[in-house]
């Protein structure tokens, strides 16, 4: 066997790959800024507005695994470029949507297009960077690009909304995807599984419905608290997942090779990655609400105060290659979760009026701790599978991330709401029963109620509601710290033998075309 010669253009290819990753996360956040303006223009109902904001994430999560498998079969670069073209075209349609139904449909299509981006880019990295140390660095940059998108999304979106109409936030994607379509064929090589077999559409549908059902149920829990109704879709989703797994065992060409789950490093890394997203998503959502609803900051100012944590995330991802030169990945993961636990404990000390410095410093520690965990867990997931299976492994990893994020929002959000309702008095002075009920639902409801009350009644209500929310944030953050500590202990044991994989001597997944010559 001959030693693989790395292509010198692989780092330029990585820069191109980072472009859709930045947009991937930007598109998740910019719509929240545009929601008030599009509401005034399109006049959606409350239910329609929820679907406008939620459908993107639903479709994204549901299509990750099928798209990962499709990329293995037809070529990962090809799928990436198809998805980029679709994302650009649909973004234009979304920008000029004239009805709520049209915007919901275009957001759904954007979610499907986005589902081609994450697994394609991650699996391409696993094939472009065969040296384990280079791959870890590349995955750190890949993780950093998502954080960059989340950081600049509110700033770019806010600036566009100041100068243009709400649809302008969707047009950000057009020039970026155009650049990807021009540079991608020249700088990104093509890879596919030479023995991929046929694409099983039935498995794709079962997987899609199973993930959508679980995500929908978890989101319902996060929005409406623990009730019986959301349990039904979650149970249905789990049942469909069992049906999916049994079908994979019978197929000659399964969508997911279940033998992957017999690899301890793969399962442990997948679990740690999901845990990190539980504490990360759930906590940062509460921090965003704290900055705006407790401290009274505008969305743009709140976004600026969350920039330090984004920079911490970037720094944490970039320092990973240096750490793993002298330390085993399992130790770095466990240490990262321990740092995240310290950050969460710091966040829990925020009060109702003077917690800005505490929250910002705690969020930076949380980001610094979580970033190495996500980077190394992702590296271990794609590094423990054969190169030809990198696409579906990437899809599984990203699905775990989406499920972890949804579970974190549901779990920590529900804890916060339960504490909020428990601390806020059942009967509030100057409020009738209906107003008191709205105020006790959420802090946003209390603020909305206070806006219609005399100052003498509104100020005590807001003070009590902010105090209750701060208490909810405290308990939720401490719960997240407990989860992080448990994850650190798990990682220290389950990943203690996980190390750097040997450099492969050949790459069976590269196609003849490789790079397109200029």
C-alpha cells in the first residue's frame, strides 16, 4: 500500500467548507430578530409564527441522517453543492414571501437544504485530513465556524433590519452560497462510498418521522411544561426508532450500520457530545432571556454581551490540537466538562439586578469548557468509522447534537419555569385572576401584563417576576452543572483508552475525479 499524499489545497478547501457552516447557525438565530417586523408585515397567527420559527430546526434535525447516507452514495461534494444551490434559491423565495404559509414552506425547504450541509462538510473533512492531528485541527475550525455564525448572526441581522426590510436577513445566504458553488469544485475533492448500495427510501421516511416526533415532543415540553400530550409524540418517535433499527438489521445495504454502535469509543463520544449540547443549548437560551427580560437589554445589546462567550467557544475549539499533543482525548473531554460545570455554577450566582458580570464570565467559562468537548467528541465519532461511512456517521453525530439541544431546552427550561412559578406568589396585589395567571406563566407574560398596569402595581410585579426568574436560572444552571460533572465522570471512564487513530495508508473513498483542475 502506498502512503496517501495530502493535497496542499486541503486547507483552502476547509476555508470554503466553513462558509456554509457559518450560515447554518446564522439562519437559526436571525429569524428571531426579524420576527417582530415580519409579524407586522405578514400578520401571522400565533400558531403560524411558531411554525415559521420552528419548522427550520424540525426539518433540519429530521433529514440529517438520510442526507448523510445520501452523501455517502452520490458523493459528499456533490450533495454539498446541490444543498448550497437549493439553500440560495429558497433563501430568495423566503425573503420575498407574501403570506405566512409561503414563509413556513420556504423555511421547511431551507431546513432540508441545511441538512445537506453539516454531514457533508464534516464527512469531507474526515476524508480530506487523514492525519489525525490535522483532522482534529480541521474539526476545531469546523466547530468554530458554527460558533462564529451564531455570534455574528444577531449583529449582521440587527444591522440589516435597521436599514432594510425583514426579508433581507435571508439574502445573506445568496452571495455566500454563490461563492461556495464557484470555489467548491476547484478546492474540495469528491468522496463517496464505492460500495454504498441502494438508498432505502423507507428507512429515510421512518428515520425522518421518528426524529421529528421526538423533537416536536421535547419542544412542546419546553414551551408548555410537563404535560401528558407531548409524551405521545416522544413515545411514538422512540417506537419508530426501534422499527428503524430492526429494519436496518434486515437490509443488505442499511442506512446506518448498527455495528457502529458496538464500538465503545463511538457510543461514548456520541453520548458525551449529546450531553454537552444539553447543558449548552439549555443554558444559553436562559441567559439570552435573562439579559433581555431581567436586565432589560435590547436584542442587539444582549447579542453584544454574548459575544465574549462566542469568542470563548472559538478559543476553546482552537486550543484542542495543542491539548491532545500531550493529553489523552478522554482526559481533555472530562476536564472540559469540569470547566463547563464551574461556568454553570458561576451563572447560577446571578441575581435579579446585578448579575451581568457574573453571567458573562460564567458563560465564557461554559463556552471554553464545552468547545473542546464538542470538538473531540465529533473527532472521535468520525475517526472511529471507516472513511466510506463518514457521511452517515456525521449525520448521526449531528442528530445527536440536535436532540441534545432540544432536550436541554426542554429539561433546563422546564426546571426554570417550575421554579419561577413556585417562587412567584399565586395571588398578586392589584391583579385580577386572569392577569395573575398570565404573569405566572412566564417572565415575558409578566412583562406584558405590567405594561398595561399603573406604575405602582407594575413595578412590584416586575421586581417579583425578575427575582423569580433569577431563582429559576440559578436552579437550572446548577442542574446543568450536575449534568456536566456526571458527563465528566462518564468521559473519564468511558474514553480513558480513546486515543489518536493511526494515519491511514490509503483512502478507498476518494473518487477518480478528486479535485477539479483550474
